[in-house]
C-alpha cells in the first residue's frame, strides 16, 4: 500500500469514526462539531486521492472555519446554560479521537520528510497542521467534559485558537 492509499484509508476511517461519534452524542452542539471534523477528513481524503492520481492541477488545502465555528457553537451552548453530564461517558471516545489525530500528524510529518516532491511535502505538512488542530480540539472536548462549567465560563475563549 502506497502512502496515498494509506492516507486515504486513515482519512476514511477518521470520517467514519467521527460521524459515528456524532450520532452517539446527545448534545447537538458537540454533534455538529464532530460532523464538521468528519467533513474536514473528507477534504483531506479528496486531496490525497488527487495526489495519488497525479492530477496536473495541484490542489491547495481549502481554508477551514472549523475553529471559528466551534467557538460560536460553544459560545451558544454557554449562553443557553446547557449542562453536559452525559458527555462524560464519551471521554474515552474523545481520547481515542485525539490519539487518531496525533498518529495522523506523526505519519504525515514523517512522509513529508521522505518525499522529493515540494508539492507533496507542502500538502502533507499542511494536512499535518490541520490534524494537529483537530487533536487540540479533541483535547478541548476532553477538558470540556471533565469540567464543563469552568470551561464554559472562560469569557475570552482562549483555549480555542483560530486557524
């Protein structure tokens, strides 16, 4: 299996995992964020597919509004005074998701160092950066379910960085 096949499978598996997790969560806001992450994995899949096919048109990574949208969703949840005791049971899934993203970062970074193509290197590193942001977002999920009231009271939203 070449690097693109492996990367495409990783992205497909990630998408399926996040969509499944979105269905399991009882909180609409968290479900929306998980679905947005799954959609990002589809974008990555399509880029790797194009790279595998040797497309003459070199794609760039489309800009992502994930972090901005996530901030808005969490802010709305806070304003509604939502509580999330049932989400604590999902912590193990968020920890697994973070581990998946961390593995993707390591894989894409390693493969970027191995390629001779500047375009492939740039794309692998750009996707690794996005996966790193996803990892940080899952750390926020973990922190959120561990201490939702304290987490939501942060008026500056410093823990969610913009892309």
